[in-house]
C-alpha cells in the first residue's frame, strides 16, 4: 500500500479516473501488485486486462513537485503522450485533475458532470497536507494496530495544518470506522462510531463529489442504518462508476438477505475491476458468496484473505461460518479464537448485521448449533 508520495499520487489518480462513466479503470491495488516485477508493457496489459497504461515519475523538493506522466497504448507498445508539470504547495490536486482530463480526452470519453465540479474543490494548504492524507489512506488499508495508529496520527497532523481539507476528514473517519468495526487498533470502541460518521460527513461537506467519501460513509453506517448505508454506497457508484471500492462496498450494503444475487453481481463487478484484490475485497466477496450458498468458493476467498492479512477478522468470520456448516468444528474453533485475538466474538459479528435480521438469525443459529454462542 502506498507509503511514498508517488504511490499516493498514483492511488489518487486511479480513484479520480474511476469517476469517468466511459472508462473501465483497473484498481490501483492490482497495479501495485505488479509493481517492480520487470514485466513488459504487453505482459502488464495482459495480466491487468488493460488496453492502456499510465506510468510516471514524481520528484519533490520542499513544496515543489515535479510530475511526469505518460499514457501508453499496450497493443501498439507506444507512448501516446507525455505530460510534465511543476506544482507548488497544495496545487498537486489541480495537476492531478489536469492529467485526468487529458487521459479522458485522449481516450475519447465524456467527463461526468461531477468531474466538472472538481474546479470548485479546495486544494490542500500545502504539499505536506496532501502527502499526510495519502499516507493515512495507505496505512488504513494495512489493518494492523501500528498502521492504524500511524495513519490516525498522520491524518490528525494534516487536519491540524489544514482543517478545511475534506479528504483528510473522510479518510480519518473511514480509518476510525474500520477500527470500530474490526477492532484493528482496539482504541475506538463501538460507542465512538457516531464520531467517525461525523468526521466522514464533514469531509463530504467539504468534498461533495468524492466517490470514496460516500464509500466510507456506507461502511460506517452498515451496522447502524442499512438503508442509509445502501444509499451512500449507491451514491458512491454513481460518482465513481469504475471505482472498484465503490462496487465492493455496494455489494456489502446489498447483502441484507439470503440469497443476494444483486450483491453477488456487484461484487463480481468489483473483482473484474481489480484482478489482484486486496484482503478486504477477498473478505467481502467471500461473505457475499456465503450469502449465496457458494460455500466452498467463499472458503477459498476467505483463506486467501487470511494469507494476506492474518489479523483481518472478517476473513476468520467467514471461515468460521463455512466450517460450522461443513461440520468441521475444530477448524471453526480455531477461527473463533482468531476473532477473540482481535477483541471480538462471533456472536458480536452476527449481531452486527443491523437491518438484516434474517442474516443475523441464521448466523446465530449456526453458532448455537456448534456450541459457540457467547
């Protein structure tokens, strides 16, 4: 996940391109998964199922940022154009938006109305604010106590310098909501979820056209208000129709009863946009597969999730459900213990499906049958 400024800009650029209704944009997670492997342009395009690639170099000197970006036609193995920009302070956002517009124009795509609104979005006060925000976003994805604490500290520093920078607010709220849900850092109990929601909503007020901000809001509301969570997820997809994150969390918000074919379709759309999915994609897809009765596939996805992020509790939760259904109680107990090391219980996870009583009841019934109800 992006720890450097260059990787953070790459992630930001991909998220912005995901707003465009006429482009299928491969998730930044998949791109990062192949970084540094020395693959040819053709092989990168083949593995990512992409016709065009964006490559670039970032150099920073104090508050000056030099950004060079090139658009590559994979099939022709040809650089279509190179864009070089020098920005000062927080103007990196405007430079990014200029690159997004040039890519869209080069590929003959229309710009969504929401993209046209980016001109009114405030840039951060300084390059440090932008870099700290991108660092916080990258650390959020790592799902470890240390990364969660470091990410929170980075975002708080960004907001101390620029309290009007919307992305820093919604990323902070998202990180805190994940901590509440997953118990990753163990520092934010359930009672603080409304505070995380408030942080995200403040970010949306300052950055109202961000698909990712609405995704964060959907995540924070999933166990509080299922209808509001679904509405936020739908808004995220509307703003970012090629944003893989928006689709995977829409699938989670849709998974309110079994079977859940619409949720499965949304999850498969997300996986198509992200051929090398990160742990939380695997976990969400595994859960939706379980909801649709595809238990063996769910188990394989949950195992892949645990290999990448052993402390991510949703991986263990789905494994526990499948093992109980298969009658493998010893394996189920092992995953129950994993949940316990993260400060949670299987019963608490079952009870977390607010607005989805059928799912919660089925989950509890499984635990009772296995003697694991708390």
